[in-house]
């Protein structure tokens, strides 16, 4: 005895029902992706943000190298154009000098933000590096701001740099503009930014930095 084959109408109706039941799962998945995208997070909930700016008409390419290290745990995190996203920090914007084909898009700005709501227990710092002139002229003046949000026990912001002006005068030049320590509880070590620990990172091929 042959079994009766379901009608095409029944099959199509079943497919539509299955598709409709799948849509809420797809929406939930997309929502979770959006929720975990670091670029959508409230900066007040992320502990670190830095902004580096220079003349929008300058052809000079300035790179930022943000690093955190803790020899006791073997931690080395270096974020730059070579590795834009680490475990704790990411390079959100990377400009490379004025481009004549996109004159309205050239503000010459780099933005670095933290991932999640705490930094690791480490010594961290922010470096500027003159990658190349691209036919532009030096010196170039760079403006740097860096903030730790809710950086210590009082919950107030720690301003590491406030529109600090840095002049860089040769290709390949590298300078650490700020360094600071985070303790095991994820809090800023008060006073740790008073003396900047100079590191060289741009010549290390992204593996680690060396004391300057």
C-alpha cells in the first residue's frame, strides 16, 4: 500500500511556519551582536579613551601605539594599525594624512577605546609615531587627550592628558605621551601617571615594546 503524499499547499504552509518561528531567533542573534559590538558601548562604561589629532591638511601619517604589560602574568597587549583590536583595547579610528581624493573626510584623527568595563592589572601607555611624511612637512603639532573613566575609588574621571600639544620633527620618531598603572582590582594607581615610562613599540613588529 502506498502512503499518500502531502499536498504542495501543506508543504509550503509548513515551510512558512518554520520560517516565521526562526525570525525571532535571528532578531535575538543580531541584537546580541550589536550589544557586544565595542563601538556601540557607552564610553562611560569603558575605562579608557584617547583622541589624537593633527592638522587635517597635513600629509604626515601619525600612528598611535597603545600598550599594556605585566611581566608577572606574561601580559603584552599592543594595539596599532598592525593589530587594531586586542583583548582590552581597540583602535577605533586610524587616519593616515590628507588625501586629495577625499578632502572632506580628512580630519587626521586617531581614536583609541577600551573593550569591556575594566583594564588589566598592568602598566599601560600611549605612544605617538611618525610613520612617514608622504611628501608633507615636519615638524607637525599633535594634540592628545586621554581619560580614564571612573578610574579610582571615588568614581571620578582621571584626566591623563588634556589637549596636550606634542611637536614631532622627524620620520620614525616615537614618544610615549602618557603611561599609568592599573591594579588587580581594575583601579587606577593614584600618582602612577606622574612620571611617564618611555617605551618603543613601532619598531618591535607588534610583538612587544622595549624600554627607551
